[in-house]
């Protein structure tokens, strides 16, 4: 949908990321922001939003002025499972560079590629379960019965733990991430989040001890043993990295795989082409990552008085780069509101960030998603989203369908 297709004049749209209408369909609002106020003060979040590609690129690459240090603490507050250690996602250079070098050894493409065969097996096993439960033909919820379980199972494999814990993992991730809205919750919900925090910490403490005593070929063992210049990660750094991997790895791929089917529902001509030629799946994924990415917004805080896009931003201000808006910047992408898998992109997408904090798991997420779609399109002769109306998750920084009923026929 383009901005022009929304109700009323596009110039009447007032961007507030907490507004339910914005959460449901933010892109027309991004269009107005880029045209009228690329850098805008948002009273409801007490933050500056940044909507255009060039200014987002500038701030993400300037870690000295736009710090990541408060990102994770602000997101989770007192519900961070490893509060004593800022995760790599929230460290600034030079500490970030040291951690990054250590973590890179666990995320090199060759390491990720070793998982590829297993991702196909996991996708097939989940589809076997779906067919066993629902029969050769019927309906199921793609969001809950496939996309929610698939990346959790892959992460369990990466961590080297039994996949029967995957149900717990998903519950923990959902609860911990919901801490971003903690100000709106009552005691009962907050108690559930606290319980998830404690269980997550306890799980990784025990796993660390097990892998220290008996290393394996899993990620935790690699993080414990990896050295760069004679330096290894501390216990808290490994625990923190594991928590970020669990949360980021589960949520991003889950949302990406859900949104892929949404966009194929909206673009049946593309779906027909991809069905006939699975080699188009990587191009499909790249266009979904550009057009409707799983992470919409991230956070930075200014370390000094500065100016961006002609707007003065005081020291200590929260700044929100709207990654999804940058991916639709008219000055960078031709016909940005058109979904086009043949698009030739010669600049980096912002979907996984940019600069020193570019997402370490981007290669893993793409590989996982490709494997899952190849298997799903091979195993199902029919796999179609039932409703035109999509119920998106209730989040202003992440995006994916909350539920996604599909009609299927096994091949």
C-alpha cells in the first residue's frame, strides 16, 4: 500500500509509533516524515525519530556521537537476564570492537554453513508434525505452528541443547521482549516477565558450566574458548551474548518468515514465479527485508549536543532511526513502494542496521529463511494465507504477523 491509498490526505498523517493505526501500517507515515520532517521530535516517546536514509546512515556509523550503550537497558529495564554486562549490541567502540572480534569467530559464514543441512531437516520435521496433526489438507497457523518454532529449534541446535526446550525458549523470548512495554503492565504480567528473566539466566548459567567442563562443537563452547590476542570472553560476556542470540535469532527470523507469506498473498504474480523457480527465493527475501522488514526501529542516545538534518539534538537525547523508512527512501530506491523482486539494489539495506553494530546474525537469518521456504514450497502444493486482514504483533520496533492462518495441501 502506498501513502496515497490511505484515508484522507497524506499530509494529515501525524506519526506516533504508539498509535495502533501506525503499528498496523506505518509506511504512509514514514513517507510523510521523509517529505516534511526527516528528523522529528516525538512527545509520546520523548525521542527524535530519523526517517531518511542519509541521516540514518550518518548516525549509525557515528558511534561516538550516537551511543548504543542505553539501547538494551532501555529496551528491557530491570528485566534484563544479564544486567551486569552490557551486551555487544549496547557497547560502543573501542570495547565493541574487541567483543566483535571474539564473536565474529562464532558467526563466520563457514560456521553458519555447517548448519545448513540441519535447517532443512528441522523444517521438514516441523512440516511432518503439521501434516500428522492436521492431515494432508486443511488449515494451520503459519505464525505459531511453523515460524515461531522453526528459528527456536535452529537456535537450540546452535546452542547445543535439546530441542524439547524450544517451547520454553519461545515463551521466555516473548515475555522478555514484552518488557519494552513494561510501563503499561500490571503486577501479574510483570511477574511473568520476571519469571522468564530468572529462568533464562538460570538456563544459561547451567549451560555455561556444562560446556566449560565438557566443550562441544556448539556456539556456547566456541564463545567460551575463542581467543583473540590471548583474550577470551568473560563468563558474563558469554551469558550476555547467548541471551542476545536467543532473543534476536528467534524474533527476527520468525517475523521475516511470517511477513514473506503476507507479501506473497498481496503479490500473487510474485508468488507464482517463486513457486515455479525456487532460485528466486533469495531475491524474494531481500525485497521483503527492504519493503517490510522485521525490525522497524532501533535506538541510540546522543553523547553531546549535535545537529542532524538541520535539527538541534541535545546531549542525552534518545534518537530512533526508522530503519524501515530508510529502505523506502525515494532518493535511494526507484519506486520504493512497489514490491519488486527483480529490483537491482546497489546500496546497503538498513534492515540489519549499519556501521559497527551491523547485525552479526544477518547471514544466519537469511540462510535459515531460505531453507525454510525451499522446504515449505516443496512440501506443500498449496500454501496460501486465508485472510486479507493481517493482525500484526503489538510492537512499534518489531514487525511480523501475530497470527497467520493458512490453507494448505500437502504435495
